[in-house]
C-alpha cells in the first residue's frame, strides 16, 4: 500500500485495516486543550510506555488551550525526545511503526510523525565464547547494531570511520550497516559490498549467515569466504587493513570481508604476544591444521598399503593391536571418527554446565569400551583423539567445519589408493581453494598468487613498524 493519504482519519483507517489481525498494535486518541485531536499508534510490547507517557503524552496535554493548531515544527518543539521524524509516505509510517516508534497522526501533517520510543532489548557485553584469547579485550559484541558500531568507534576514534545503513528482509526489515575507513578501504570494494547487499531479496535476515550465502562469490564452496567475529578489536584491526565490516542487527556476529584463508587462520593472540611467541603459535597452528585434515588418511594409507614405510617395532604394535579387530581399517576409522563428531555436537547442544563433561567423559568411556570390546584398536583411538585436538586449534569455528568434513573423503581415497589417492584428494582441495575469490581477492593470497613482500605476515607474525606519518 503506497498511496499518500491526505487526512488523519484516512491514514488511521488505512493503518487499522493493515493491522486488523495484530493484537499488539495499540490505537488511542489524545485530545489537546486547544481542541485538536491526535491519533497515537504504537506496538504495546516494543515501545517503552513509561517513556511515552513522560516524553510525549504529558508534554502535549500540558500545552495551553491558546496554543495554535499543531504542526510538525510545534510537535518537535513540544515533545521531549530527540528522535522525532516527519513521515512523508504511508510506507515510511508503517516501517517506523513496526521498527518500534510511536506514531502521531494529526491534521496538519501529511502522514504524521514518528517518535523513537523503542524499548532496548540488549544485554551487557560479555567475553566472546567462540573467540577466547589470553590477552586483549574481554567485551564482545551484543545483539544491538548501534552498540556494536559504537564499540568499534571507541577504538577507531577518527572521522574516517564511515558507516552506511541499509534495511534488508521483506518481513524483518533488519538494519544492516556497512563500515569502512575512508581512504584505506578501496572505493570499488565498498561499492561492490553495497551493490550485493542491495540485490539481496529475501524474506528476512535473522543472522549474518542469512546474508553471507547471498553475497559471497562462491556460495556452494565448503570454505568460508568471510570472517565472522564477535570481537570489536578484530573488526577494528581488519578495517585498518582496508577491509569492510557488515554489522547486522539482532546478532553479536559481524562479517569482515574479504576473507582469505590466511586471515581466517590468524588470531588476535598472535599480535598481543611477543613476536617470537606469536610466530611459534602460528606455526603450530599450521601444522595441526594440516594434521586435522590428513592424519586419518595418513594412518589408513600406512596400515593398508605402505607397511614397509612403518618402523618394524611400530608396525608390530599396530598388528598385534588389530589382531582381533573384525573390521577393515577404514571402517574402524569411520566408526570412531563419526562417534567423536557426534559426541562433540552433543556437547555443543547440551546445557553449558554438563555439555563439556558429557563430551569428554563420553569420549573416554566409549573409546575404552570399544577397545575392550575388540571393535577398534588402541592406535586408532590415538589417531582420532589427535585429529580431534588438531581441529580444536583453529581460531574460527566456521573454518574447522570444512576440515572436519573433508578428512572423511581423504581417508576413503587413502583406503582405496594409498598415498596416491591421498595426494590426489589434497591436490583437488588445493586447486579448489586457489580458484576461490572473496570479493575479487584470491582466497590463497599471498601464497597463490605469490607475493613475496606480503609473506611477512603469513607463516610468521609480522613485527609492527613505526609509521612516521
């Protein structure tokens, strides 16, 4: 409904028709001392009614009877609120109403006035659960887009930090803000982000994941192409590198793009510790990420095809341990790995107080029981445990998922073709990663394409250099 209504009665009648089945929409009338009638509409459970009475109703009732016929300017002067906006169309009126504003409709205004009275549904900042660090800020984002932008602005105290607000979602009209540092982020990148966001036509945006799959370059790739973070310091440091942040209302996660494989591996702790400690931790992370992907396949290839490469004593230990196992090595691996993944998922879904205990104790009990029952061998339990530990070392949860999934086909290839199959699978994965782009930036940059000058912050952490300007 987009036509403009000229009178207050027509506007209220159209609004009543639009909200006829909405029990939480309140319609009331306010008669001023000068005889003018004001129609007031708001959402009962969204608007702060105490604030509405103190800042809007009471000041209007106190206007003397000699007051002239109210206009937009006099309403703005009388109402004790900084968030007074003239509504120039019926569409703006409905958007303001369902976003939590109180609507005043009266003769003298085309469609009325909105007064911001939204009752804030926020929580206090807490330490990010998914991105814990040894040093650094303990305050994470919350489910309020304005507060989240303010957290970043407290760090980037410069006029160059710019934000552009959009609304996405037919039914949710979710606020989405694009943040960047002017003069640091490329104009073409900012324009491309805005263009893709404006092209998103979906029913609603509940979380950043709803947007992510609609704006990334390769939505069917298993690898994440953006950084989803709860930390304001991560967003601020990324913006200073020329990246763009997407803030979404009602979620504590912020998207940072473009997201490359190297940037997804980096952690704030790398930079908050001394150079050698940060570089050592990053090298350990690279090694364990490789093990998380390939260790099951390597073990299966050794046991199934390449026993001659295994030291005799170790091979004898494995053979004795597998003597009573009724399953092939690959089946044994799948049983243990799927059980481990199930326990980890159960630990995430259970209440926090018992989730960790169930996952850890469950893994120990089931592993020991499976060994005693002769279903799996002890070396296999060690391999699966090391693989699980390696997958936990990744700083981004959305990056660990591809490696958890891809190790299954790699293990099957190793069981069928040995190390040749394992290398074929790794080559396919590497080829796919090199073909990916995130908003035009190669996913494996600076390794592929190779930029020698930018390797100083890849395998090891770069030292901060003084900026003379």
